[in-house]
C-alpha cells in the first residue's frame, strides 16, 4: 500500500527500514501478478506479446544485498563490525566524533553505490537545498532523502544476549521474565546481529509465508495530501498509479487469459456437458477438452492450448461453462439419488429377507411372498399429509411399513360374517394404524401395549390374527376387545418388521405363535329372547386353519356361517370359526427353511425386470 511509505523532512534509519519493507511487498506483488503471469504463458507455449514493466527488485538489492555487490545495510554492518560504532550520545567531542563516523559511512556508500541508477549522492550536488549528509534512494513510490546522522548508532543492537538471559531467565521478578521471553531460549552469547540485518531476515520470513498462500490485493489510492474529502489531485494519483504498476497489471490482465486449468481437472469438472465424455471420457484429456468446448459452443478463438493447461480468454466463456454445468447437474443429481435409493432398497430387502428366513425357519410354509420386494412403504404413507398429521397427534413415531390389507369384520355375527373391507395398514414404531383407503379417517389404532399375541398358521396363507388386551367401558368395567383378523400378500414382511419394532419399543419379544388353531375374541349377539335387538358383546371363540379340497388353487377364505339346513348342524358351531386353505397352500406348500435366496429372486430384486444377464452376473457376488 502506498500509505506504507514514509517521506518526511528528515528521514533516517527507521524510514529506510519501513520503505524497504514496502519495496519487498511491491516486488512480491510484481513477481506474483506480472512476472509469474507472463512466465507461465512462455512456459506453456501460449502466443503472447511480452509487456514491459518496472521490476523493483533492483531497489531491493540496493538495500539488502551483501557479498560482492553490497547494499546500504551491508555498509552499515561493516562500520559496526570494524568497531567504528559508538553508544555515546552527548555534546562536544563525542557528538563530533559520531558525526565524523557517519560522514565516513556516507563517503563509502557514495564511492561504491554512486553509479547505481537508483542511488543519488548529494555530496557534490549544487542544489540550494542539498545537504552533504544525505543520500537519495529512488523508490518505486518516489525519491526519498535519507540522512546518515545517527544511522550507525540506530543499527546497533545494544541489548546483548547476556542481558536477555539475565532479565528473562535469571531474574526472580516474574514481571521482568515476561518482558524478556527471548531470555529463556538457548543462546551462544555471540555478538548479536544488527537491527538492519534482523529486519532483512524478518522480511524474508514474511515473504516466505506469503508465498505459501494465495493472496489477493486491494490497492488504495490516496486522492490528495491534505486529508480532505472531495479533492482529487490528478498528478498525485497518476504518480501512484504509475509507481504501483497498476497500468502494466491491467494490460497483462486485459491481454491475458481469465481462466486456466489442467486438462485432467477441466475434463473432470465439465465432462457431463458432452455425451462423448460422459460418463466416461476417452482417456485423452486434451481431445476431451475440445469436445466439451465444442458441445458448449465456445469457438476456437476464445481459448488456447498450452502444454499442460487450457487457457480461456473471455470470462463470459467460463460463465457459459458454469451455467451449462449447473443445468446438467440436475440430471447428475438424479442419477446419484436413483442409485442411492436403489442401493437402500436392496439393502433393506436383504436385511428384512434374512430376518424373515430366520424368524419363519421350519415354522411356516412359504408362498409367493418370497419373490416380493421388501420395500417398507408401498403406498407412500410417509409423504401423506393426513398420515403425518395423525402421527404427530398420536406421537407414534415414523412409518415403518404401509400397504393395503383386507380386514375381516364381525366374524361372530351371522348376517355380517364374510364382510371384507380394504384398509390402509400402517405400522409405526409404536402402534398399528388402520385408515380408510382414501386417508380421510383413522378406523382403528392399536398401541403395542394393547397387543397380547400375534398368531399366524403354519400354512402358506396370508392371514394374520392380532389378539388384544382388555379395555374399560364407560362404567369402569373390564371388557375384552375383539381380535383383528386381516390378510396381506406381504405377510412375511409385516411379521418380520413388526417383530423388530415391537422388541425395540417394548424391550421384549412379541408373543408370536405359529399354529393352526387359536383362541380369538369376536362380537356376538346375546342369546335369549330379543337378543337380536341388543348390541353385540365380546365372546371367546376358537379359530382354526384347515385344508379344503374344494377350493381353487392358492385360495384361502373364512368358512361361511353355518345354518340349520347344513348337514351336521350344531349350536357349538357358533363358537367355531374356520379358515379354509387349498392344498397347495397347505400340506403341498414348501416349508420355509434357512437356505440361500434363489438366483431368480436375486435377479428379479436386483433389476426389477427380466434380462440384463451380464449385469446380474456382475452383481450376483455382492448379494
């Protein structure tokens, strides 16, 4: 920043260090923005007309150089190393002696640096304001006069290392120790370096740290020297713009290239923009780069090929690439989402299928549910607004499974027996919910705490029986709740996930029976006179599964209510309910064993359609 320069009426050693610091920062800026930019074009073989600029490295060398071509700092250190420095500041002979030493330093610099383009000696100047004790350095920000008076004394580091150790380590005063933390370090007690040398080292360390970063610059322009708003000094601003190298920087940027990237990285970022490079490129990154640029519509005049990088000239071309990529990313995101959902569904199927095989092992005969997907929510209850509102009110957690099932009503009432309604069955993490198919009302809610037993037969039918606990009527008397009887083609999945969720919620295994007979609770009309006019009451009854040869293939249904005209009619039949199954769902059905999943099932679940044998063979090992 131009403000960092100090140009006073009297400039001494402090101003020399500060202005040297700004020279180094300006030189780093030039190295980074101008020299490095054009060097990269030359290295990559880009057609480029070299732009000249002022490199202030020559000014930095004038101050910091040592060796065969020593600079100002080297001559200051030499005077101290020869023992010509003094720590005495006073009047009379001491002050005159110090002045003579300063003049000797100036004379030596005039003799050795007088021919330097950026060093001016005022010893022989004829100007009226020329001071023979001063010299001039032509900095990039302007010419600065420096006085040698007191420079040698200021360059000496008067705090020797033994004093540092004494104050920072040996002192018993903790406050003194904190003032001199350098005293606690190990020292060789050699003569300390001068202030100028230490400053040069610190500046080099700063430049090394900046080189590890990617700095951005904001150049500040001082509009006037009066520190007043609304004043714009053209000459002052022009001077700053010239010496800051802003014009050269603008020329380089305008004639240069706004974007550059290695071919491999460019193809990796934009390969989805061309069908010839997506999803897999050809392997030739430079050729794929041309293919992508042509697909976007960028002409060959807007870019150049380097040896390892692509150089794009106009920023608009880069904006077009990014805009096309953003639109195409929607398609790519769709692929990622589809792949993830497919993987998640397969993983769910595999996990639930394995649990189902272990749960039903040698307990039940299997039906066509073997080849069904285990997908959890088949009716999109998770996204249904009424279902989610109901779950929030009942605090039943999330949807685990959802599907349409057939519910069998009023099994104990003769005129209503055989009535079946299709309902939306939703299994949550803490209850069973039955909705109408339009999701407008909740027909029944059964918390896990009210479930006493779940029964299913050993046959391959689809029936599930859920027995419930007693509840209290309006008068506070315990009343049995009727059992829930329903059937679903996804019975294996329902039982498996129901068992898992019940155990997580209740911290115990669900009472599950696999048998062909059980006790249930049904609603029946009271016996006696005018019983048909009274409300049904819960009664205990028995339910059994049996094979029926008259049924059609793969058919299972509840036996109709007996009448007096039926042969073998008996009043005991009112407490007996039968589920009839065909032979191929009964004794002829295959027993569920703990065996590998058939290959036909794997291919069906992995792809959802027939064919694609090659893809199936590649993924078979994973399953």
